[in-house]
């Protein structure tokens, strides 16, 4: 590598309010979109990569998912590109269709104020028809998996002769999945004048060789992790889907014994939304973010200190350096974009020699960020389950008991009301216990003291954002869409969420062991203790035998034909309910 820029994101933390997206030299329309999205400051990888890409240099970025790397390449591409050409100007290669779709979504979000930009996802398993007609009409940005991109190049249906920007996203994953040859062919057969950005979580020799061979004097950018967390903070995480976060937070507020709390969100807009929802549920909560004037911010923090306010919903920038002893809990409503921010955030609790609690919400697709946090802080986080109806009710009953005990201490008031109750008992011939119960009914008012199990049914945790379902092949009930063509059969493998497997690991392992091709995979559903994978119905017994002996994360997968996906689903569900009842 010609030059190297190690970025110390802890350093970036010291002057965060000075560095804005505008400072990086991005186009005004892109800045406007970022304002809408509500990002406050560039992440470490963005701050380091964007100016270099805007200068036109090639980049090799060592960055994991969750660090903001998508914006790190998407924003400069959008800032520089000319729209309206027939042939694509930019191509992003991604290892999986899920990532390709995510990247497309990100491009569309950041391009909201650029007129006429078209972004096309191109991946295997999707019909050619739609892709062909879009390509014929002309697209600006293509985001795809290497195999399908190669298919189009071979067929002559994709013309990359005008390519200006090529991004390799998760390059190490692409190589692991057997795309090395395709990636090299694409690098070699596209204009030598193109700018290349290669992102990878690791830097194996093969990637070093590829970047030395095909990139032009690239700047290597790594984000150093310098982190230490104190041991007086208990760190837990909860796997939760995006839509369930507010409900999960409310349940946590019910059962956790908290004094003061900071809830961290990723965007300014989200601080306001969450604070508002908490207020609507009866909590004293306020939002602070970079847009809130300093005076107002100070006033809010003072309210938190004095106990007038219990919950502060904040972005990283707004809460930096906050030192309030009574913060007993930090909740990462959204995971931070780098591990240093995680350390800064949770350091807001456990002040002044006290103990603290940190709870992080992790959506299924953020598990890798969780691993990165555990690695960086060298501390495992403990998984917690969503507080159940019984948990919530037990806490409410304890509080109710405490309120009775406290009221009994006011002897004067008790003496007065004892006469009132005695009068009622004497005139209505009702036992005192029933009168006390009736008074409890009066006291609960319109809000029932106890929750009913029905109203609090456990929702499914399997999917992150069902709103995207129509795009990434999932059905309306939230599960991946099942194949109905008869080409696929559903197989069951003995690894699931508990083993932290991801679809890409399953595809990688089965493709390697069984000599399967990308098109041989249908829907993959990851459940708690097993996964369901659609594979060709006509697999030979030889292949099945080889696949059965495959290991994923060290565990034998014991692949077998699923005896009806439905029964498998059912057996998974009671486990969840059981957990609720624990
Ligand atoms: P990525 O690593 O690109 O997958 O991004 C991870 C998440 O961080 C995505 O949900 C982005 O929307 C979000 N994100 C990216 N950049 C920023 C930023 N500067 N501030 C806040 N959130 C961001």
C-alpha cells in the first residue's frame, strides 16, 4: 500500500462538533438528504474516507458492518456522478442479495434530492426480466452480487464501458463465498480510469494482492479501536426487531429499578420521536441532540440531575461528557456506529463509584456489531430476554405493596379513613378485605394495575424490518417467502440463532461442501435452535451425505429433509411463550 491513514476515532471524538458532513466537501443535495435522515456527524470511517474519495483517489477501507461504511462510499459517488447516461457510472459488488438490497436502499435514501438517479439491484435468484428491462432503459448505479453481474456481462446485457466508480463491499466475504474469480474479472475488464473503493472487515493476503494489482495507489484507511470499559457496569443486550424497540423499552422501564436513564439513538429525529413516545406513556423524558440550543441542553441536563426528569434521549454528540451521578442505566436504543462510541455511551453510567447498567438493543442483522463490541471491550455482553407479562406484573405488584406500606405510615390519614371504611362496612355488610379490594380498583383508575397476557403477546423477533419484505423476498407474515415451484425442498439444519449463524455462513458452508451454486439456494429461515434452508429437491444422496457432515461454527449441522416447515415453526414458537412465563 502506498500510504496509510489510521484513524483514531477516539481522537475524532475530541472535536466532534466541529466536524460536519459539510466540512467533508459533499454536494449540497447529498447534504440535504443527510439532514433529512438526521445523521449528526460523520462516523470515523466516513470522516476518513469521504475526502479521499472526493479527491478521486482509490481507497482500501478496513471496516465492519455497522460502522457507516455504506455512506462512506455512497455519499462521494452520489456527490460526483453525472446522471442520465445509458450505461452505469457506478457499480457496487456485494456478497449477498441482502447486502445488495441494503446498499440500494442506502443509495436511494442519500439520493433523495438528486433528480433522476436510478439504482438497480442485481442478484441471483431474481428473474432476469425485470433486470433486463431496467438495464435497457438505462441505470446510473448497479448494486449486485458478482455472479449475477458476470452473467449479465457474459450475455452482453450489462455494459460497463462507462464505469467511473467501482465499490467492492465486504470484499473478504465475497472471496469466502467463492467470488474471487468473478471479482477479479470485473476489476480487470472495466475501464482502467475508474475509481475503486474496496471495503473489507479483514485483510487477508488475497485482498492485499488484489488491491496491489488492480487499485491505483490506494490510500489504506483503518479505524483503530482503543477501548476500555469499567467493570462496575453490567452490560446486557436484547435481540429485538426494529419495530419492537419502543415496546421493549417500555417493558424495560417497567421492570428495571432505574433512577436516571440515558437512551441513545442514532439520529436527531429519533431522539425526538422516542422522547415523545415515552412522554405519551407517562414518563418524564426529554430529547437532546446537536440541534437543541446549548442553553436548553443545559437546562435539560440540570433537570435530570435534580430528578425533575428521569429519561434523557440523546445522540452521541449531545451526551458526550455528560456527568450525572443518578444515571443508573444507559440504553442503546440503536447500537452506535463504532465501538468507541459504545464505550463513551456506557461510561455515562456507573459514575461516582456507583454501579451501572447498560442495555443494548441489537437487531438480528446487527449481530456482527455486537461481536465487534465484545471484542473491542474484551467483555462478553449477557443476553437478556424481553421482560414478560409476569415480570411486568410482579414489579407492578411490588410497587403497589410498597405504596400501601408507605401510606400506612401516615397514621393521621389512616385514622381518618379507617372510620370511613368502618362506616361503609357497618352499613353494607361487606368484608373489609373486599372494601380494600374495591379501593384498589378505584385507585387504579383507567389504567389497569395488571397487564393481561393477551394484550402483551410476544411478537415475532425473526425479522428486522418487515416493511422491506416485498423487496427481499419475505412473505407478509414476516418469514421468507417459500418456494412454490417445486424446484426446491426444505432442509433442516441443527444450527440457529443460538449459534449466531447468518444466512451467508450457511450459504458459504453448504456451497463449499456440496458443490452448490448460488442459484441452488432458496429461502433461508433462521430460528432459535435450527434453520430451514431451501435447496434443490433433486440433490443426490451423495451430496446430502456430504452436507449432513458439514460443520458451521464448529457444530455438525445434521442436514435432513424438513418434515413440513410448518411443524418446525410451531415447535419453535412455544419456546418463546415458555420464556415469557418463566
Ligand atoms: P453501515 O455500516 O453502512 O451498514 O451503517 C450502519 C448504520 O449506521 C446504518 O443504519 C446507517 O443508516 C447508520 N449510519 C451511517 N452513518 C451514520 C452517521 N454518520 N450517523 C448516524 N448513523 C449513521
